[in-house]
C-alpha cells in the first residue's frame, strides 16, 4: 500500500471507528460526532495539501 492509500485508510477509518468506540467509554454522542467530523475535515484538508505539493513538483 502506498503512502496515499495508507493516509486514506487512516483518515477515513479512524473517525468512523471513533463513532463506535468513544460512546463505549462514556463520551456523549454529540461530542463524539463533533470529534469525528472535525477529524474527517482536517484529514481531507491535509490530504488536499499533499496533492497540491505533489502536483507542483511535477
């Protein structure tokens, strides 16, 4: 798996996993959703940065 694929797996599966795991530890569902959405947004922003850097190098 290349670096991009690994980043996609981490960026997509980690927030989704948190949606199921955090409530088991007593975190409220509202807080869990805010954390998951924030992580998804930040992962997509960082992935976009990586694409721009890669495109500008070519």
